[in-house]
């Protein structure tokens, strides 16, 4: 054991271990580019606004860039691995911080465990084609075990693995994009997908929700503030790079997918498929050949694995910070003496994932239509609620702590994005049943989990205020060396 490891404090993450590139790839992995392109984009086109989905990606990218302005401006004043929780605590007070911490723990757990369902199903399908037939939950449990090992160890090991996987995802999709671009697609290149008539066709509100779901994970840059090199520089750069890389990639690929099928033929083609998520692979067969399609099918599984690993790291840090700052038991808020990873929080997340996956398997529920769809939609709602809270927190923080920052960054843009997110939250809640496939009582309970988590967090923060007022006042504060 090195001298550094021996002297590492029990509540400190490993400092100076992540640069701009590592953090960028960590959060892009959470967005799972190939998963979004192969799964979310065809479904968003089918259920939303068809070819106009590419234009919707452009709009959402711009909105998230506007959100990022206030987010990164405040990141220089936060420097806490709690990210959204720390923003809420610093800008809106400890009670709001506690509520946000529990929403974060719920949301990232729901996203990670939900994607485990799709990962299990996709892996089972892939190996079935090779003559290995195992239930979906076997593959999900194998993934949980692998993620548990990586999450327990140093974060830079996860970052290296995710970097390789994400680069491969981008490469195979870019090969297809170039192939469609070179041939001109079905009927020639067209800017129609970016026209207002296409964007507003069909159900644009549902298209917006699918686009937001595809971005979930980019906001996690601030979670790694305590482990970043020069966090005041690294976190803002990684945030902007992430939004631009994800947004431009999604937008161009969605445009070329529409062009490849033919703008007017896109919806009939999707409606004719038994499984819309095979659409990208059909385009690959048509424009780039079956070898690329086979590579895509393998990388689709690795994309899902990259996503669950990235979300595991995110939720482990939220659980860890909640323990370190006494919202949860302090025994959770410690780091490993060698790896300086949030190992206790990591184990908790792994056990929770195993329990939920096991429950869905025992009940015989579908890993995609139930586990994946229900939980990832809860997660999307929770993350957008936290974005709204963060936007409002930026405004209130700089009102209480005037700094030499532009009012556009600290008030105007955060205020506008807060209003936009409130509208989007409303759209998600009223459309939740149709989006998730959860009907009746379940359609009310699932989005209600976000409210329940907020109330639990509020109660935990209130209890902390009563038993340890100093700890309550320090919620979300940067760690002192």
C-alpha cells in the first residue's frame, strides 16, 4: 500500500484522478449513444413526430446548453460530489437539499436498474443467436456482478473501460452515417426534418420527452468535481463538451436515419416493423452491409453495459455524499482505504439492483416493457425535476451571494430554463401512462415515487437539523482539505 493510500481520509474520494476527457466519456457513457440511436430514436420517431425528431434533438440540445450555462457557473462555487443535491442545498437551503438528494438516489437507481432489464434482454437475444440460451435475468445478474467489481475499485479504471466502449459506439454509427451521406439516402439529402411543420407534426411533446431521456447522464459531470483535476476548469468544459457531442451526434444521426429511409417513407417503415428498435440495423444492412450490423448488435450490448456502469458510479456518489453529510448513516459516507472509491455506497447500489432484478424475474415481468420502461421513465422525470431545482437554485444562490458573474449566466438563462423544465415536467406527468406503458394505479404510483422520495428527503433533512444544526448548515458545502 502506498503512503498516499495509507493517509487517505475515510471520507475523501480520490483527488486529481479525472481530466476533461475522462469525465466527458463517463457521462456520455451514461447517455449510452448507441442505445439512444438504436432504441430511443426509432421509438421517438414512431410515437412522436417522425422525421421531425432530428429537429427536436436540435431544440433540446439548445435548451440543455442554456441550462449548462448556469449549471457550470455555479459549479465553480460548489465543488461537491453531490451535484444537484449540493446545488439545491446551497441555493435553496438544507431542506431542499435533502429532498433533492433522495430524488437523485431514486432517479439514478431507477435508471441503472431499469437499463439492467434491457441489457439482460439484449444479451440473451445476442447469445441465443450463437446457440447459448439463458434467461434474461442471468445476464442481468452477471452484469450486476461486473459492475459491482468495477464500481468498488478506482473510478479511473471505469473511465478507461467506458472510453473504449463509447469510442467504438461512435465509430460504428458514424460509419453508417457516412454511408447514408455518400449515397444520398433513399431520395436525396433533405433539410425537411428540421422544418417547423415536421417538428410540430404528430405528437411533438412525446418526441421532446424521448429526446430528454436520451440525454440523461450528461448532467453528472458535477458529480466528479471532487475527483477532477482543476474542477473549476474541468467540470465546465466536460459539461459543454458532453452536451455538444451528444446533441450533435444524435441530431445528425436522426437526420440521416430519416433520409436513409426516406422522409415520406419513414413512419410507414417504422409502423411496419414488429420491433422498431431493429430499424437502425435494417438501415445498416441496406447501406453498410451485414458485418457492420453484426458489430452494432454486439456494441449495442456493450453500450448498455457502459450505461449501467456510469449510472452505478453516479448513484454511488450520491449515496456516499448523503452518508458523509449525515442525511443517511455516516457509515455509508466513507471511502476505501486503497481505491478511495465510495465502496460502501457501491455495494448498497449493487445489492439493491440485484434485489429489484430478482423481484421482476420471480414475478415473471417483462424485462423491457416493465423493468426498463417503468423505471427509466421514473428516472427521466426525476432528473428533469432536479434540473428545474438546479436552475432555480442558481438564481437564488447568486441573489444571496453576489459575485462577479454576468446576470445572463446567473439569472436570465437559469430562470428561463426553470420555466421550460416545469412545462416539460407537466408534459411527462400527464403523458406518463402512454410513455411507460404503466396503466391504472401504477401509472399514478410510478411518477408519484419522485414526490415520495422528495418528502422522505425533506424529513431526513429536518431530522438532521434537529439533532445536528451545524451539519445541517454545512449541507452541500465543499470539503475542506
